[in-house]
């Protein structure tokens, strides 16, 4: 052996060591996202076309799912698996598959799993991202306990029309409030161990006539300004996936809409997760009239950007043939599979142990989950009116009559979409009042007055007797659960059945009456608003609704909810919303030829942001820190808020702006920031609300955001009726391209 060979071998060995060290160092420096992409690439190279398409197939528990589909790699995601035993069985079958790719287990976990929290619209009334985050986290923790890892929530659909039944699943009518709360819900779900599928993308909440599933017509600039911001906030909060909407938007079904799914969601916003259809949504393209058969529907959906087919079975049936025929490039399939696999790696599913099959949802509700549900619920109640201070119930009363079919309705108080909620878990309003009254030595009489839908009033005489024999009456009426939610659009929003007749008879007794309204939307109250002095909107308050309502009725907690939508006087006012555009003929009561109705007031019964307390708040010394604003700066407004009443309470300080002169008509008011504060009697806090200048403009049709030079009016107060406190000026016009803009977050400080 020559010396040079020895030296050469040593050099080679040293080089190998150094190379290994460099690779190790490079691997250590590799980011988590780079590692995920590398693992996705490696897995994708091993997959057959059929296995790829299998990852795009989302099937529900029960037919048409065959259990062997799981072991054969023909189901990338499963829904309605809500027991640990079934999840564990599916996971065992996955281990028998060739590539052992874990499935997603999806479920509609909207406002609780076993423990039920208030419906999202009610939760929005808390005006508190902390509350939204907390409720979502608890819902996710319970669902994850039995193996659910993906929820078809939050619903980010803004709606200005209470006729639409699904308004109960959202946050109301305002894009800023919706953006803040949607982001909070996404974060809460993730913290609790469940990935979010934000829905329904997009425009679903504005169907013609308020009819669920009907078409929507929304100009693109309006989409960008009003309907898309909550979805963009979901992207920035880390939503794992999106769900395409059922509706057609401007004649183009959302399930086959490349502008929505590719141009906006992926190119402009940079979303890298995946999109699923809604239930059989791809097959409905045939009904929409843009596909002749299932193959064409599958082709249009995948090319537009829908990655996963929920319960349609069209991808699994047709996409392999569409690829082989050259009508769908396999690269399109690869990209959809890449998005699904990327999400599963991000969620850690490949490294997660199988679920313990002995777990059951009977572990809930726990003492802690009940306490949290109670705390959340009482933040959401909105005191609409309280003439004569009927509420809180006065000290010294000896008897209470509890009247109404919804006072003791454990199923209905959970509301629609209650996941694994059991009515046996519910503490009803009647029971909540009884528990609280018992401790104070107060007698409680109960009489339903009518059946659940108030068609039969044979029980009214007994109810009237109970009221006459009592010091005060609590009437619990509203919308039974069946009248709210999906497929529950209503042409008439008056209190259903004979409720108005019953309430008027109760009022004739002359006894103090407080009405507790249960339901998933504003209801037209008609004469009830005049005849009943105190009205508390309780929404569907969930498992602990009874104790929470009792806390507020007895004054242990002051109501602090604010309306997340405008409450109409009549159904014919809808759609109705506070942030409308000005008209050339603003309302003048003495001029018929201005904006008004000839048979109803133009104003709402209760405005957006409205909500009373058991105490009073005074606003003073509002100040705008900087009157001249340029790009990169912020509108900063400070105001002192004092509790001038005798009880502790919470107030939602709200900041609105208006651009009075612009190149396009701008809304009369727009919510730009809010902060919920707690104040003791006599206490004052200085609240500072900060709005980036980049949030004071509007969108053009191409998605460009335009901030124009000129005056900005500023309003601060406790509702959308807030008084003007001053004016600032934007000193120059600037534009932000759609791919550069991110949701500019407003901030607040309370001292």
C-alpha cells in the first residue's frame, strides 16, 4: 500500500465525517415547515393515483362508507366519528393500509361537544375574544378526548338578514367584530387540540330573501370590504382548512369558483391548507346547472381548488379516469394531496398515538366545564330594555311565577348543532331560578301557559293564576330549537304561535314582568316591546343556561352583552344593518320623499352594539392623540369611562369611524375597535383605542386597498349610536396591493 493511498483514505474518511456533520447541522437548521415539505414529497412519491385520490375522499360514518375503504387507502378523512371506540377501530384499519396515512376525524363542533356553550351568535354578543377563545378551547378539549381532531367551524359568514336560519352559527353583521371573533375561535380550537375548517367560503350569509342555499349577488369590492375579512382573519389565525359554500356567488357556484378558491384564498392571502366541499356540494354543481354529470362536476371542482369531496363520492369515482383521459393534470391532484398531507403533518397526526377506545363523552360535563359554560353564558345576555328597573329582581320578594314553555326545555336551550350534547345535562332556566330562589326563601310557581310552539293555550288560565299570586313574573318565550339553524329560514319573524297573545294577557295582570327571550336571532316583538317592561335576550344559553340566567335575573351579575346585529321592528325591514351607505335623500320625518317606510319607522327597534346594564356609564374627555395621519401611523383615541351607578358592571367601549367624502360612498359608521372593561361603582378607567391608518380605507374591485386623503370622523360610546368625539385627517392617499395587505389589528388599553 502506498502512503498516498493511506492519506487519500484518511482524507475520504474525514470528508465523509465532515459531510455527515454538515448534513446533521443543515438538518438541525431545517425549519419545521421545511421538514414537513420534505416528508410530504417523500410520501407523495410513493403513492399511486388511486391512493392520491383516496386522500381527497371525505366520508361519513355509516353508508356509503365501507370499513375496508379505510384499510385500502380510499378515505383520507372521516366525519361523524364521535366515539373513541369507532375512532380506534378506524386507526387500527389505517395501520393495515400500505402507506398508513392517518385520517382526519371531523365533526360539527360549533359551540360545545358534550358541554354546550351559547350558540356562536350569542357568544358574539359578549364582544370578547377571550370568551370566544375560551368556549372554543373547551369544546375542542372535549372532542379531542374521544379522537375528534377536526371541526367544521368556525362559521365566518357575515349576515345582515335575520330571516336566514344559519345566522345563529355566526357572529352577526359586522366585519370587524367578525374578524376578531373568528380569529379567536380558530385559536381556541387549536389550543384545545382540534383543527379548524372555517366555513362557508364565501358569501353564503347573504342569500336572496334570506333563503338558505339561495344564490347571492355581491359586488367584488363589497366582498373584499364586508364578507371576506373574517375569512382572511381565519387564515392569519392559522385555520387548517376551509369549506366551500353551497351558494352560487354572482352566478358562479362557490364549489367551482377559481376566483374565490385560488385567486383570493391562495394567491392573494397565501393560504397553504386545504379546501373541502360542503356535504355533497360537488354533486350539487349539476343542480346549479354548470355540470352535466358527476365527472364534469368533479373536474370543475378540483380545477377550481376544492381539494376534498365531502360525501359526494365523485372524486373517488371519476378523478382517476379524468387524469388518464388528460382532462385533469395529475399535477393538480398532486397539489391537492400535498395540501391534505401537509395539514396532517402540521397537526402531528403521523406521530400521534391511537386513541384509548375506553374513553367516552360521559366523562363530561365536569364541574369545571359547567362553571366555564356558566361564566361564558352570562357574558352573552343582552338586556334590551328595563323600564321601571324591573330587573334585577328586587330584594324582599317572596314569590316568583315562571311562565312559558321554554323555561323548562332542556333540549331546546342547547340550540341546533349540539354535537354530543345530552338534554339530561342541561340545567333549565326554571331549575336555575328554583335553585337561586330556594337559598333566599322565595317560592317559585311554574306554569307553561302553552305548548312548545304555543299553538295550544289551554294552560293560560293556570299561568295567569300563578302570576296573580306572585310578586313578579319571569316569562320565558322565543324560538324553539327546531325553528333555528340550517334549513330554518323564516319569512315571518314574529314570535311564533300565540306567544304575543299570551304575553299581552300576562301584562294585563299588572304584575312586574321580565321577558327572557330564547332563540337564534332577533324576533319581531310587535306590541310586546311596549307591554313588557324588561326584556333579556338569552339566545340558546347551553348546558348551564339556567344558573347563568338566574345569576343575571337576581343581580348577582350585571348583564353586559351587546347586540352583534341590528334588531328589526318588522320582517319587512330586512336586510337591516347599521353600517349602510348614505343616500341622496336622508330621512326627514316631515318629508315623504326621503328614505323611509310609509307604514313603519325606518329605525331599528334596537341598534347594533346595544345592551343595557344594571348600572350606568358616563363617557368624558375623549381625545384624539394625532390629528394628522400618514401611512404606518394609527388613529389613537382615548376616553374616560366612569361607572356612575351603584353596582359593578362591564361596558363595551366602541369606536366607530366615517369617511364623509370619498371617491366612493362610504358607510355612515364602521366599527373599528372595541374593549370590554369592568368597573366598580364610582370607578373610572381611561381607555385607549388604536386603529392603524391601513384600516381606514376600502377595497377596489381587484382587491387593492385604497386609503384616501381627507377627513375621518370619530365616534365613541356604548353602541352604534355613539356620539362624535372629533375628527382626524389622513394627509395623503396610498394603495396596498391585495397580496401585501394583512388584517390590520386594532388594539386597546384600559387604565
